[in-house]
C-alpha cells in the first residue's frame, strides 16, 4: 500500500513539474503579469474558436505557456460543445500538454451539458481506471455531471452508492436529485426528496429553497412560491439573487407589479445587486408606470461602453508590451469576431493576495475598467483581509471615475468583520453615517454574527446600538432577527449577564424571541450548568404564547444529559409525551444512557418501554438547528410545498419530524 502511495506522489510531482517547466523561460515579473498573459491567451483562443482559423489555433496551442489554467478556461468559454471538443482533440497532439483536474472537470461539464452521455461515461471510466493519475471525482461530481446530461438513471445510481458508502450525504446531493426531478416534471418525486431532506436530518440550504421556489413559480404557483420566500429570513436562510430573479420574472408576467415593487424593496434590504437578466421584467414594469421604482435599477444594468471588445493576439511572451491589455490585441479581430475581455475575479484576487508593489504597478498598467460588480466579485475572492483592504482603498483612486457604493462597502465590511478587524469596520461605519448611506439590515446581522466568531462582544453591542441610525426603521421581524444574532454572539463570547440583559431589553421593547433563539439560549445555559436560568427561559417560552416544538425539547434533554441532570431531562421527556411528541432515536438513547449512569434504572426501562410502544417507531431525526430554524418552521414550508401539488407523499411528515402524533 505504501509503495503504491509513493508512486502516486511521484506521478503527481512529475505532472506538476511538467506544468511548471513550461514557464521556466517566460520571464513574468509577477502573478499579475502571469494572469494578464493567460487572459490574453484565453481571449485569443475564444476568438479563434468563433472564426475559421484552425491553423492559428494549432500555432497558438503549441506555445509552451498554454497551461492547464488557460486550457480549462478556454474549454469553458467555447461557443459550443463541438468547438470545445475540437479544441480537446487538437490538445491531444500538443506534446507538452497534460490534463489536470481542472481541465478534466471542464471537459466533463461540456460533455454533460451537450448530453453526450456515452462519451461522459467513457471519461468517467478512464478517470476511475487511473488514466489521469491526478484526477479524482466524488459522488457529488458524478451526480452533477449526469444531472446536467439529464441522465436520471446514472444520477440515481451514483446517489444510491453515495448513500450506502458510509459517508455523510451532503445537502448538495439531495439538491441535485431534487432539481433533476423538477426539471423532468416529476413533481411527486421532487416532493419525496424534500421529504427525505427533512426526515433524514439534512439541513436545507439556500439552494434547496431555490429549487422549491423555482418549482412552484414555474408551475404557476407564484403565491405559494412567495410564501416560502417570505419565510426564509425566519429560517436564517440567505435569500439569493436567483430567487429574486425567478419571482420578479414570474410576477411581472402576470402584471402583479405591486409584488414586484415589494421584491425590489426587499432586494435593497438584503443588499443584493440586481443583474441584467432582470432588465426585461423591469422595463415592462416601467412601461406600466412604475418609473421611479425602476429607474435606479435600470441605470445600473446599462452596458458599460468603456469596456471594449477583444480581438486576436499571438505574440512572444518575451514582449514586455503584452503586459498592457490595451496594446496586446488587434482590435480588428479574426473574421470580424469581437468579444468582451475574459476576466476571472477569483484568479485576479489570488494574484493580489500578497499586495506587492510590483503587482500593483502591473495592475495599474492593465487599465481595467472598474465597476461595482467587478469590485464586489474581487473582494469576495480575497483570502487576505489586509490585501482586500489595500485593494479597496487603492481602487477608489484609480482613473475612470469609480466610486464605492453600498454594495462594495458592505462586501468590504463583512470581510473585515469575519476576520475581527474591528477598527477598520468602525471607520467604514463612520463614513457611512457621515454620508447618510443606508446599510442593509442583513449586513448588520452578518457583522454581529462574525464578531461572535472573532469574540468581539463589545464591538457587536456597539454595532447593534447603532443599527437604527445605520439602517433606518426596521420591522419587528428584522429587529427580532437582529436581537437573535446579538444574543448568539454574546453567548459565544461568554457574556452571559449581558445576554440576559439584552433579552430583558428585547421583551421591554415588545419583541419576542422565536423558538430557535430560545433553544439556543437554553442549550447554552444548560452546558454552563446554570439550570435555574434554563428553567426560567422555558417558563418565558410558555408565557410568551410560544409552543415548544420537538426540537426545542430535544435540545433541553441533550443539555440536561450533558450536565448530568438526567432527572430534569426525564421531566422534559414527560412534557414531550404530554404534548404527544416523541424524541428521535439518538435522543432516547442518550436519555436512557444518562439515567442508567445515574442509577435510575427503573426510569430508564420505562423510557425504553414507552418509546417501543409507538406504532411507527421513533423518527430517525428531529431536524431543526440551534439559533436558526425550528422543526415547526420546516413543517410549515413543507406544508406549503406539498399542499400546493396535492401529493400523497409526505402526509406523515409531522410523525417523522417528531411533531404531534
């Protein structure tokens, strides 16, 4: 076994050496120069693939600096699957080129999207046979490729292998199967997968809800789609641009412009930058008389005339002038083909992570056209907050008239907050207050959440107290969510007394915490051994008119058992049974084990007996999550989804969630 691993490492090393040796004679002054050279090569290949110059392509690919990065992105940028595959055939004749994981994945995606199932399976077989020594694929990779190809049988085969492999099944695997069923019009099967997500204990993410919303909207069930969408903040799920786009398009198509207006307002609350795909919907809304509501959005979608087309360039990498984008390409193009320049924000951010002076000079000479969208994408891909801050300050002074706006500022602030840079966040907040810019509530919540990770409780409290002046008036829902984030941060920082003070202020202000917030607080204080506070919080739940759900009671049992207070855990179990609720198998086992450990054998046997008496057995999981979502909220989403399609499947979801029998 060790010999095999040794030769595998040798093979990987040799492959990397072959890739890196290609650049040994190319005197790039730094990562930015290398990025720009690669970008020019990619643009040249893009133009040639759209023209009738195959000989030019062969000549270009023989350049030793055409490496895996250039090839992978050229394949992805090909105008059609046929042109991408022809490029791959030519690559087979290039002596210095070797496939890498990046190029193989790009090729697999092309085969999948063009539904060349036989060729895709052949490629997968070659990978599994070790033909590409440095390439490995996961079950999720296989499922993505086969789903893109519309090959349901292969997706389900990979899915079933994944489920019996002993590995924890990721939520993305569920999403892939569910999305494919929706695409194929199999409503009932899609519903079953959503049922599995909840009943098997997986946590739905934003992509899960995007599938649900798209399914409902594309089936003409827009009112149900908007109900699910409206619930996402309660579930602490980030609402995405894709979800907004689907709903804006759907409600525009039936002239429900009042709903579209509300969605646009919510986009600003969520701090989401609209995309050009919304342009037709917004133009139609404008024609219906909503001029003021759409003007700002439509202005941001106009093409930037400063961004010129690219042409064709094949030149020596020794030519220093090629480092300047404006001088590197012939704008006349090939056969009249003109394209916008290729750009990869992630690669550009990676090249700037050290923020070296030479790199900055090369970036200045490249004469990029800086836009809000580009700056946001680059900031999102920085690994170093220091480099991101340097770039953020630098780009504000570049020629071309770029000015930071709320989108770039909030992106910078959340990155700084994630890494605990309190002073820099404070500077930006001060600037925002002076310029009277309104911050999205979601940004304030993110900053407070990140301060919990970096253990900056005082900074979180200050941001919270300034929230109204930064965001303007907030609804009770958003104020409750803001309080919940602050309470979570304070408990993470061990500021228990402050957390209880904030909770009291919350009630005095007429804001009641939701079930996930109470669950998080009770679990925290149970682990701290402060059982009096736990019982006090549980009384608050009852007094607030909230009904404890199965997940909250499960949290209490776990907290008490970990604090070696099995008698209190048993009392919660009795409360659970009086509400006709049942624990999941793991909770029951923990309770029985704790009772045995503390010598309460008769009580342990009673719990076992009463749980075994249930006709349908215990649920495999009670799914909710501390601080974020309750099983009751998940049930409501499921009810909206299932009742809309009137399916038989999933009618017993409450039983599987551990809800009322």
